[in-house]
């Protein structure tokens, strides 16, 4: 196959300023032609916390993507900023396969290893973009857990790199490979509830915390590395009965509730449900025009868009955010001219589509509505679900990725559509933090008439942790 390396000068012009990139020599890997007969791709994991496999955190349970991921590829290397998790992950891989994976002390050893075909990224959100871009430029295909980015400019840079390198990247929005969500998308696109008036995404609100005291990070955790591109902050930890984690902290699972590392529920569950809503409504090639925070509550006071209390969780606990689109961008014949998306913390987790001829609700447990009941007498056309699923057979999310890597095709959860959906979530976060309307130009991907909001759209990476571009 053709060498997909980039012309450095042209690529600098395209993406160099988007995320504070630093340029290094181009690297190539084996992934371009790895899939031969009876050949399983070799996978490296960067980030081996609970999303990778709950057992790698010392807890018992089946949660995590690695147990399914290993059906299609062989883990040959694992890395985490928490050395205890690296060691537990390595032990799990040996238990699964009988082979001892490499456990490098630096994630860059994985990117530089020509034997690695696929990189599986399961780090906290603030690391995703840097690792994803560097892995693509190293010649790897990538499976990245959602959300893909922490900021909108990161998403644009990822899309540009993916287009130029032709790497295959799947985002871990696994609802796209779930039959009831595919069915909902097909029904919406076939007009089974008429023209769409509104899609309401019920995603839940973030938890609160007590004041979390300063503490020394555990010896097995490289706290400086864990923070990576984010601004330096002291470690905090408080033991207590906090559900699954039994503690409050700035680290590991709890990173989700700090704007420094995440967008809270807006990018956690929002990355799932807003993605399905925009997919069903045919809005994956455009974006909103206005994002209006009708109601927002944060657990701490905010000033100029930034939390004032560094000792408590700070992402939004309650919210009702209205997302409007310019009628010129609503090209789908099955949408009303004023179709909207609402993002709410309340209600049953899931998506409610409201159309001119009825409603349809879907979540991970059910799909319901009169149009669903009517399928008994008026089933969908043969192949309708496969057509919605990019004209491919319905398979699990991981198999879809591995088949796309083998065939050099676009997977179901591609970076371009995810960037568009996630941009809506990021914009909702900006509007929530400032508690005011944000006006968006989806073509230039800029906030109009509000320099303060535009400033919140991106973040300067910490010195020494800029994305390595080539």
C-alpha cells in the first residue's frame, strides 16, 4: 500500500497551531498492512483503569472494554501512569493469553514500537487528543474511549490528522453498535414518527463532594505524568463511602467531575446520547447555531467561567441546555425547520425523539413508542438497520473497528461525526460555565461575538506535554 507519511511543511500549515503542537520526525508502523490470513493484530493499551478493565483497578467486576477487545487482537504491551494498574493489567493479559506483555515505563515506547498495530486509549479525557494524534502519526490505528477530546480545537486537529494519515480510528461510543439505537436511528431517518421537532438527551447530573483535603499521591502513581497536558494542581484525596470508588479525589474515576480534566456529564453521557441524536437527525456534517443554558447549577461558585473552590468537584450537577440550529443547516427532509436538541440532567437516562406523528424513546435497556409497536404490522424494510450502520452487517463495536482496520474502511464511530457531536457537548459546557447563550459558527468552528467564551473553547497544553506532531 502507499506510504501514508505526511509532507511536514504542508501539515504544519494545516494543524500546527491548533493544539500547541511540537514537531518531531515522522514515524511509521506496521498497522498499514497488518491483517494477513490467520494474523491477529497486536494491541497496546495506554491507560488501564476501570474503563479498560475494572479488575485492573483491584476491584471485581465485568466492567471494561478489554475483555471484549481481546477477542479480536492480542495485547502485547500495557502502560498506565499508575504503576499498580500497569502490573494488574499485565497479570490479566497473561491470565487471558498465557503471554507476558511488555510493561514500558514510558508510553512513547509503545508508539515507537513497530510491532504494535493498534493502540487502545483508555486514559482520562485530558490525555485523549495528544495520544490519539501521536499514535496516528506513528502509523497506528486507534481505538479511543469516549469522549475523544477535552476541547473543540483538539477535535479539529484530530480530524485533520486522521484525514491526512488515513489511519482507522474508532471512538468508544458503543451505542452506535447497539441494535436498539441503530433501530431508533433507522426509524427516525425513515420518517416513522414524522418530522423531528426535538430530541431530548437525558444524561444525568454530576455528583458533588465534600471538601477534599490535600494529600500525598500514592508512590505507585506518577501524579505529574497523570496530569499531563493539564495545569499542575496538588493531589487531593478523601476516603469514605463514595459508591464504587469509596473515595473522593482528583484522580482516576473521579477525574470526570473536574473541568480541568473533563466536561462532567455533558461530555460523559453527553458523548453517547448527543451523538445518537445528531446521527439520527442527520446533523453529523454541521453544528448548532445557538446554545442556551436555560438552567445550570454548579456545586461551587464560578467567576469568569472558572471554579473558585479548588477542593470540591466542580462540574454541573443540574442543567437544561437548549441547542438550536440554523434552518439552512437542517437539510434532512425529516426535520422541522426549527428542530432542536435539549440536554438535561433530569428524566430517565436516554433519548426522547418527538416528531409530528409521535414520540420514540430509546436507552440501553429499551426502545419504546407507538411507532415501535406498529413494527409488528409494518416492519422496517429489509436491510434498513444495515443501511443505517454504514451499509455493513451489524456486529459489536469492537469487531466493527477491527474489521474496518482490516479492510481500511471507516468504522461506525468515526472521528469526524464524533467531533461534530462532541463539539455540541463542549459548547454546552462553555455556555454552562458562563451561564449565558453562546452563538456558534459551525463552518469556522468559532464562537461569535464573545471573546471570553471563545477563550474557554480551547486550552494551552502544559509545557513539556504539547502534542508531538510530524
